[in-house]
């Protein structure tokens, strides 16, 4: 499978718990992007990473949210102490470099109860 | 701040009835106007990228065009399988590589 792999597809967390969302980019892609989609809203940029570097995190909430893309392994979006407002679909996209289009994964649907 | 607005929000067409979807954008230094298709419960699927006014791209029943302020996605003789939400996104000069998305047009093709 040459696509962007996200897991889990669905994640349920109680308020106050931590959520970890994983994204394996297309093989050979070194740029990873995270977007959030709230019901009836468009996709909103969160963070842009390259291997071991955060390039742009201007869309990330200042507290509770963090992202990483280590040298080995998938990119991780981590949400600490989740609240009901964090319930959304989180999409990861990857690209080879900035001159190419983006391939999106199928998303992780987070529900906070 | 970059802005992208899509219209209409929803569109119902009879099978074979051609139409166009609109995407208006305000972006500093456009470095790409993207069209994606999104089916329920799935991620966006890439359709086209346009870079300069006057550019056109086609794929099966879809054709995307670009002006300095808008992009159109023309759908010719649509089939029920074309039913989906169509998303438009812009990449500007000052936003690193991030895309600014519109809220989409939900297209339904009635057999």
C-alpha cells in the first residue's frame, strides 16, 4: 500500500485522557502535515514537519497539543488532557517536497466522551 | 490572512446535467490552487493543481480552470459516482507549505 497510513481509524477517549494519533507517510515522502476537520467546517492546518524538525506549528493550539516526526517511525500527533471540543477528524498528509501535491490519509476520528 | 470561499454549499443535479462549482480565493502570492474530492468517512483525494491564471486541467468528466480571483470545477454529464464533497484549497507565498481550505461543495447526482 503506497498511501498515507493513519491509525487508529477511530479513537474514543474520556475527558482528561491522552490521545496519540499516528501517521506513516508515503514511502519516500519527507514532509508531513496535520489538519483537523470539525463537523461542517473546512480542513484547518495544524502543523508541518520534516524529519526531526517542526517547520510551522502556527495552527496548533498553544497548550495540550504536540507533534513530532522522528528519524525513524511514524509522525505522532499527541493531545494531552482531551476535552470535548477536541472531537474531530484529524488528517495527515505527506509530500515529497514543496513542489509536489499532497497525499492525504483516511484520517483518525477522535471522540471525547 | 489567506481566505478561500466555495459556493454553492450543496448542489443536487440530475444525472447528465452539467454544472460548475466555484472557488473564490484571496491569497498573497498564489503558489498553487488545489482541488480535492472527499467521500464520507475518507480523506481528501487529490484531483488537480493549478498554478497560473488561464491554466486548465481535465480528468474524465471534470475540468478545472483558474483566474486571478477564482477557480471553477466544471462537471460535464455527471454520473451518480461523482457524488462527493469537492474541496478547494490555496497555498500562498507566506504560509510555508500549508493549504487554506474552503468548506467544500457537497455534490449529489440523482440517477
